C-alpha cells in the first residue's frame, strides 16, 4: 500500500491550476492540503484473499498517467429550467461562492485516499449543481468528452429542502489525439437536504486504453432520497465506488449498477450504504455481463449503525458469464449493529440458461440471436429501475452494440 | 431411548463444564516459546528426528510470520501473548499413551470425564473414544470389531511411533502446512495429543468415533492434532467436544485438523465447542476430497472469548462434494468469527454452506467465507446460505462472504438474511400459554434445528441444552 510520488507534481503545478481558474483562496488551500496528504494517503482498499488480489491498483503507473497541466475536455451542460444552477465551478464562484465553500468536501473528504487527494489537488473540470429550496427540475444533463492524457473531474450537487432534481452525466472519449494509456478521475458529492430527492445517473464509456477511478458519495438528510444509477461500459480498468450515508431519519437510497465487460476489461464495482438514522431504507441492485476474458469484482456493503432502528436494507448482485475465460469475484457484506433490522443480500454467478436457449431455438431463432435476446432480458430488472427514459435508452443501446 | 434422553437432559450441564480440578501434573514446560521448549516437548515424547525437524521448521515460520491484524473487522487478538502460554502440560498418568479402561485413570481425571458424561456416551453410541486432558491423551479405546477390520483409532503421539510412514506422509505436508498461517505454524511447533484415525478401503464405521478435549490448568495452551485418513469407499463420522473451566488468565486453543477423503469415501466431522469464555480458539481445519469423495463439517461454536475458525475443503477430484453446517452463538463478551472455505478445483464438484448465527448481550458473530471455483471446474455448483438472529441492540451480526469464480459453466448462489426475533412469533407462542423466555428459547431451538438434526441424539441434546443455558435469564 505504499504510495507513489509523482515527480511532475509540485505545489507550483497546483497553484498554476488554481490561478488559471481564478479560484478563491480557500479552494487553493484545500488543493494544497490534498497535495500534501498524498505523502501519507493510501490507495483505496482492495479485497485480498489467500493468493488473490482482486484488483491491482498498485500496478498503475501514475507517473506516466498523470499530466496535470494539459487537461482538456469538452463538456455540454444543459438545463431544462433556469431555477436550477448548473455551472462549471469557475463560473459559479462569484455568485455561489458561499454555498460552494460550505459544501465542498463536506460529504466526500478530499483526503479520503490517495486517489481522491490526487483528484482534488488537480481537478480542472466538473460541475456545480445547486437546486434551491422547493425547486423541482427533471432534465439536467452533463455530457463530457475527454481529450487529454489525464482528466480530473469534480462534481458537487447541493439539493436544498424539498427540492427535486434528476441529473444525468456521461463521459466518452473525445477527439484529442493521445497515444497510450490515459487516466480519468471522477469525484461526485451530493448533499441532499430534508425531504430532497436526487436521482443521479452516470454513464462511463471511455476507450479501452483508459483507467477510470470514480467515487460518488451522498449525504442523505431527513426524509431525503438519493438514487444512483452507475453504468460502466468502457475503460480498460474501472474502479467505481458509489456510497450513500443515510444520516437523516427516514432517508432512502437506491444504488443501481450495470456493467458489460468484453475483451480484457476489468471492473471493480463497489456499492456501499451506511444506515445511521431511524427508519432508513436502502436497495442495492447490480447486474453485469462478462464476455471474452473480462473480469469483474464486486463488493457491496450494508452497514447498519447502532442507532439505525427499524432499518430495511436489501442487496442483490447477479453476474452472467458469456465466456469460459471470464472471471467474476463477489463479496456482498452485511455489518449489523442494530437488531431492529430487516436485511438481506444475495449474489449469483451463472451462464445463459440452456433450457431458455433451447426454447428460443425451438421457435426457430438462431442461437446467436437467442443468446443476445437472453442477455438483453438479463438487464431488464435493472433497466426497470431506471426512471429516466433517455438514460435507459442509452444503456440499452450500449448493451445492444456490445452484442453484435 | 427416551428415558436416556431425559436423563441427559436432567444433568446439570453448567456444572458439568464449569468445575475446576486442582492442577496436578507430572511435567510442565516453562511459559513461553523457545527452541529449547520445542526440543524438550519432542524429547519428552521420544519422537523420531524428522518430527523434531518439522517442529523446529514450524517454529521458525511462526517467528517470521506477523500476527494477523489486517483482516476486515477481525476479533481482537492483542491479548494473545504466546510468551504467557504454558505450551505443554503432561498430566500425572502412569501409562504414557493413555489407558483403555476408565477405572485405571487417576480419580480426579476420571471424575472430570464422568462429569462430562463421556464414559456414558461411549457405552451408548460410539465406536471409539479418546479423551485428552491438558496436553496428553489419557484415555483411548475402540470397540474390538473395528480393530479387527483394520480401523485404527489411537492418539496422535502413539501414531507417530506405531504408524510412522502414514503419519510422515500426511502430517502437515499437503493439507495444512505450517506456512498456512501463524497459528498453524505455532501448532506445528508445539502440537501435542489429538487423534489419528485410519479407515481402510470399503470399510464403514457406522457408529461415530469421538474425542474429547479438556483444558484444566490456568494459562495453558492446547494444541492437539487430528489426522483422519479415509481410504477409497470408506465411511466414518468423527466427533470432537471441547471444554475448559473459566480462569482469569486467558487460554489458547490452536488445534490442527487434517482430513484425507479418498475416492468415494465419506467423512463427517462434527464439533461441539464449548471452551470457557477466556479461551482464544484459533484453529486450522482442512480436508482434501478425492474423486467422488464427500466431506461434511458440522460445527457448533458456543464457547470461547474469540474464535477464528474457517473449516475448509479442497474438492480435488471430479464429483467431490462438500457440506458445511455451522452454528455460532455469541453471548456477552464473545466474538465468534467463523465460516467456511471451499476450493472447487475439479469438474462437477458441489458445495453447500449453511450458516446460522445468534448474537445477544453484546456478542458478535461474523460469517466469513470463501468459495473459489477454479478455471476448468466445469458444471460445479455452490450454494451459500447465512441466517442471523439478533436479540438486542448491543449485539453485532456481520456477514462477509467472498466468491471467486474463474469458470463460466457454474451455478453460484449466495443468500443471507438478518432478522430480529419476531414479535409476532413470540406473541403467538405466548397466546399458547408459554412465557416470554420459553417462547424465545423455542424459536431459537427451531432456528438451529437444521444443525441438531445432523448430530447423534446425545450431541443434539447437549447442544440444545447449551443453547438453553446461554438463553437463560435473557430478557431481550
């Protein structure tokens, strides 16, 4: 777990990034603190069992992946309603500086681990979403393209009391001509106030030379709801963590995940929820398909705290193997400290059901088409959980593409 | 049969386990662990050179390996200081390898096992019995008809002398090497006592054989080794029971169990563990199953302060199968971290793991399990089911399964539920005239029934009685 010193990184680099963006002093300090935290911070925890490390983050060569001063992206932000603020940070400081300062890093500690500290020290893109009290907005979309060797993105969503918002973000490769490996880092934090409702969908479809690190965390207040949809299709290696802290009584969270791995893709997917208050509910649903020599690693954690009376917590994970050489590891964990809890989890790994295949073939559907139909069908239970049509169509399309 | 059951029920189980005997020993090593200690133990046992060499190598490995401290949410082992342990106590018995008649034992040892009900059980339901007091086996006997068929049941020290070739080939070599973990290495260095079971081809031992382990002295460690070799087509059921009185200093139990399940053989290994609540129970148990072999682990973990025990099976041959049934009951101050490990290394292998845990009065239970399906283990299937029952808000119940699947033609399922004792269930039973305590006890008995069903009646009664004891006075 030793950390790597990146030579191209210095205080000067961080100061230059902050200056170019004309950032307030407090943010520069946050960045510099994150930079110095790199000396002691550790890489994210990875499951290790006798003879097997589930994901090897230490093998990543950050020296060659991180190019802090040449970050480039093209990001389109669209808002259906002007009551909500959707801006890059640089354009939001003047008017919303106080809101940003009050919330930035409050949900997701910049010094949480080596990769979050790196990301906060160096981010040059990302979005600030501010939904004032009582505002209800449906279609906020943030579509980004990555054009450089490395890109660090930081998103902050502040949803005030009784507000409601649906946000979709996507990241794809852009036109920038870069040879060799790339690194994309994406941090998202959501502060959801009393009775606020946030649905946050994320679609990652980067090219197969990109390494992706993504950590998304929400603080859910009294009667608040945060629903996540985390879809991973691209990248050579993806480490994705989606986490909800249910801190208010009656808070709810749903984490829906999908992934589809082909060739030598590696997905390390993590969904975690902490029940810290009374009457909270969580539902974690992940489904993934693996083809060729792709590999998936899943960890789900349902942590029920001592004060979390009357908790309901559910978790399901299913992996479908299309190829003999694919590998799937799974660890669904329950940590229960309050007995007034109803909790369950399940995980399965299997292949396309031979009888289902036979049935379709007997209806004169050729075996390739039949298999594809069954794979599409496998995703239906998670697609049904996605309330936004646009997002569901995107996911369906990507599944379809991979099945050709 | 029923009158016998009643009698067993009537016995005061608590008194049966809690009594202490004055420590009286013929030979006792100094506290702590040095090469000298290991040499002294080996010499006292008059062991062949190769065994001493194995012990010394294990000691070296023990000293090199760090204490396991980085497992997620593992029990606190900081109190376990091996230098505070008396690794070897030979009780004052004239016959070195134990006697085969209870009446030949010194009174206080005989009295101990009488109170535990061992001679009684031997008469009624067992093919053979071994009893270990401190570090040495003091009693070993087997019914003649099994001996005639070539079945061997003797204490491990005797086996080193009498069945040297078999032991040399199988003892801590391919199943549990000392390098497996720090406590396996410790075990390899200072093991003493335990059982050796050998069942020849196509022999079915249709009544269980039993070993009973008793720690009586304060601050001692017990490190018995059990080696079971079941040849092709054979069948045997081995039962172990453990207990110790409670002292203020901690005790350490670090046993080693190795089971070789031959082609189409069937071995069942049952444990009812009731160590006193100052004992650290850090065991390594493992089986290797050949083609068509079947291994069953049945474990009831009731006692100890902290347990870290994950019986494992390596399914090495085509069609081998494994069945784990575990029950953990953690009361006040107990941390029972237990589970199962199964490696599917061949096609058409099957495993089922059924885990039940109960936590109350601030106790913690954790199911920690690993199922690994290797590439090429086609048409293998595994089903894991964990159920946990919690009594109160001070208790903790964790579930940490790990699944590693390197093969696509498999069927893998894991399921777990956690719940509290249902108010409705209790209300129903109360409406039938049961009081609150009885109702809860009944629900718990029902919860663990899948386990008790698998045990011979004497043990099932025992287990139920222990659960009742744990439940007494609980007003959750």
